[in-house]
C-alpha cells in the first residue's frame, strides 16, 4: 500500500526551525510506509548500574518510509551506556523520534553512529529531560545518508544537572548534514556543553544551529558551545548559527564558531620535521577530529570510532 506522503506539508528552509535544510527535495520517490515501526524501550530501575553497553541497530530497506521510536528511561541513581547504530540499503527515509528521561542522579552515556546508505534520508527528533543531579553525556558520529538532520531539544529541569552534547560530522560528495540543538536551562546550577566538529569535502553542506536558553530561575548556569568546521574542498559549505538567550543575572555562558581551511603554519612545521605533505595533513586533520572523539568515556567504542574516522580520512585525503 502506498503511503500518501504530501511533500507540500513537509518542512523547508522557509520555516525558521528548518533553516538551511530542504527535506522535500531530498526525499526518495514512491516511498512505502513500513508495516511495523521499530520501537525500542530501555527502562532502568532506580539504582540499577549497567556495566555493559547496550547496542541497538536501526536499519531500513530501499523504498521504505520507516518511523523508528527509541525511549530511554533511567530512574533515580541508575547508570547505563547506550550505543545507537544506523544503517540500511538503497534510498529510504528513516524518520525517527527519540525520548530520554533521566531521574535524579541518573547517568547516561549515549553514543550514536549514523552510517545510513548513500541515497537515504535520516531525520531524528530527540527530546531529553534531566532531573536534579542527572548527567547526560552524548557523542554523535554523522557520516552517512544523502540528507541527515539530528535535532535535539534538551531541558535541564533539576538543579545541578549536566548535559554534554559532542559530535563529529564527516561529509563528502553532495551530502547534507544538519545538527540543530536547543538546550533549555530551567533550574539553577545547571551546566551544558556543545562541542561539534565537521569535516566537509567535495560539495558537501554542513549545518550547525545551537541555541542555549537560560530562564530567569536558572542562576549559576554554566553553558558552553563550540562548532568548528574544516573545509577540505573549495566547493564545500558550512552554515553555523550559534545563539544565546539569557534571562538570568549570574551565569557563565559562551559560544564560538569557526569555519576555514587547514592552517598552513603547523603544516609547514610538520613538513620541516620530515613528514611529506599528505602525512602532515592527515595528522593535523586527525587531531582535529580526535579531540571530540576523546570525549567518549567507553574505551572500546572510542577505539571503534577512531578507526571509523581514520578510514574516512584515508579515503578523503587519498593516502
């Protein structure tokens, strides 16, 4: 049965919330709604500490419009590590929703690896709520799909909660990768950080939109935001839109963004010490990426992602 998809009702860059990303133009034709949406619920009871990471795979096939759902609930004092993987075959649209609720003192490490098929579209709307003393530490590797958009809306609802969002975008060809974040500080003494780095080759297009909204009640907030993009091709493009909206008096908030090519000075320094140009470029770009990957707490998954990024760099730099 054909799914009656009306592209006229889908978001376009004319909508402020979807600026820089045109979903209707990227969708494959003649999509069929998948019969049974994939739903994963992870619920940890109060005080439960999970030593081993849980690995989840979301996949899709050519011509499918899938609507996966992921819900993660950690009650008070629970601790867990979740690895979320994405792949598939052919041209499809994976339109996902993620809901995360962290109770008092809960700790969640969340690693997301998006490596969907080259002709696929991946859109993911994630919502997060963190109670008092909760900690959410995430890392996202975005390297697949023709068009991807990872939208995160996070709320610090309890005092002393911490949210850390880190990510690496590796884009080439004509890929379009969009990361859009809104963090609502709604309680005192909360902290948040956003640290994303993007590598763009060929005609790739990257987008980073990060906003921190500090409510009047959220005194002593500490919020940090940084987006760095490295263009490996003169035809690559990066759009960055950092925002701070602050209504509290006693806060420490900062944001920064850079987009450019590789700095020639350290490149010259390495070449003076015996490396050829390709080797020197590889080391500098690898260190650019590794600084974010090092934020991953789990050593095994960190090593896996370091290998993934290294393979991508070897291919992009042709060495």
